[in-house]
C-alpha cells in the first residue's frame, strides 16, 4: 500500500520514519516534506496545500492511506473531503477539529461536559476584552481563539502586559481579521504534561505521556513557541494520576463527543496542568504533538499503521499496543530570532558527524539544495535519543547539538533536567 503523510515538520519526519521502520517495503509520499523526509519518501511540493489539491495528489498516485500531521488541513476539512471521495485518511473531520481550531468552542465544550478547566470568559472586541481583563487576578491567560502555531497564548503578569497583547490582536491584527474571539482565563498553577490517545470515539488507547517545553529560553523564559524540547515519561506521572486523567478528562471528553454526535477518529491530545486539585485541561489538540511525537513514537514497539487502520475502521477495541520501557528526550535546534522574525537559507553542517552518536535526527525546517541541507524554518532540527536514564540520553542529545552547526543556531540547555 502507498502511504502519504501531510506536513513538513519534525512531527511529520517522525511519522514517516516510524511507518518506514515498521513497513520497509511501503512506498511513501510526503506533501510537501522536508530535507530529511526526502531520504525516506517522495516529496511533492508546490500547489496551495488545500484539501482539494492534496486529494488530487492522492488520486493521481493511488494512495491507500493518507496521514495528516498538522492542524490546519484538519481545520479546513481535509478528512471530510477524502471520506466523501472514498479515500482512507487518518485524522478527525472538520467538526471534531474545532476542538483545536477554536479555543472558545473547546472551552464551552468542556463547560458543557463538566471537564475540569480554568474559569474563562470569551470576548469579541477590544473594549470587551479590556473589561474582562480588569476583572481578572494576575497572572491571567489570554488566548487567541484561532490557530496560531503555538504562539497565540500569553500569560499576562500585569494589566498593562495583557492590554499590550490585546492591542496586537485587535489593532495590529497579528493573527489576521477573520476571527475576533479571544479567551481570557484564570492562570492555573502546577506542572504541565502532554497526554495523547488514539481514539475512534467509542474506545481509546493511551500513548506514553510526555513533557513539553514551550518557552524559547532556559528556565521557561521568553515567549511561547511551538515547542523547544520534550521528554518522556514525566517524573510526576504515575498510575494514580493516569487513572484520574482518564476518569475526569478522557472519558468525559469522549462521552461528550458521542452525545454531540461528533465522530472523532484520530489522535486526541490533552494539554494538561497537574494542580494540587488534580489534572485540568489547558487545551485540546486534534493531532500528534510537535515535539511530543519525536519522543513518543520512538518508544512505540507496535506497528503504527495497524493502529491507524483500526482507528479508521472503528475497531480499536481489538487493538493492543506495546511500549518500550526506555526513556526518550528531544531537543530542538532553532533559528536565531524564533519565534519572532528569523532568517532562513543557512547551510547546516555536521549532520554526517552525528550518525555515530546513537541519536535520531528529525528534520523540521530544512530542504535539500544542490547537495546541501539548508534552513527553511524557525524550528530547524529535532535531536532525539532513547536510553535507560535521562543522564545518558541528555549526554547523547547535547553532544549532537554541539556537533551540528548553522548560523544563528539556538537551543535550550535545560531539557529534562528536572529528572
């Protein structure tokens, strides 16, 4: 069977790597792919990237299964288009994807189904937002309603800081003009973890948990990013906490989807804050996380394609999954200036020298050009290692991080230190 993966980041490289590892004879395609994916799959670039364009590629190349990496195609209804045309696709339909595409939809959904989350208010213009902000204790959290590549959330430590962010949204229109909604909510205290499941709406199978680092600088300083590193499993995770997460959050979420007639088939990601009162939902994502995927899939011993097929066919209850007991850790190498303005087109050197360091190198913002690997994005490479101790794998990963060079290279030095 021919498989096509949609996307161009480190998550998609990890998906391609895992599928190829499990199924060496499978012919793989990627739209648009990147410099690392090109070694494993046929990359198809160009075009609008809209659902109809990707559908045409799938029909032309007789693709048996399409796997969607990023959230934007899901929010645009790519799964609906494929299903209507009788093609297999892994990823939730547009209505289900609203759980990520609209923060206000997600928060109202949680409220309807008594799923623990921070108290919130939804506003639709600057004046409303300022009135809501004045009522909040600080710090509080301001979330742009729509998709923002991990950059639409701001923890405001004081009123003026929050007002400045709201001005950027409503006056400077940093996220565009299409969506005026903003969620203003209480700031939860605790430790964050990422908890992902495979689900076909009726049944679910949990993945191993992970801990993501969203801030750009060490010690959680600086603006939010798409993620600067990750490790699995988090030190605070145990069977008692997992039981709470499933009982208070996962099962009520799936029950809510069933009650509202939303058919959800794919990966559902719970961004959680573990507080003194238990787990609370910070956000839903409707796909594999990035960089969580880079630490979760290397621990998956079962065949990923078989799990995806079971989700699509609504036969997940017949499926069982094996996970490695080893630990995993990932560090992101980013371009200078990310998540703000950054330069691209920088040659990456030292990749060959990392091949004997017992790491897995996942490409994110790269391309091949005249025999060289060139930077194309803010997050450039994801260096992953697995092993028996975090000390061991941190040494591997950071040795590789020092070996690879490109102008403006930046990375956090504190990934996994709390272990």
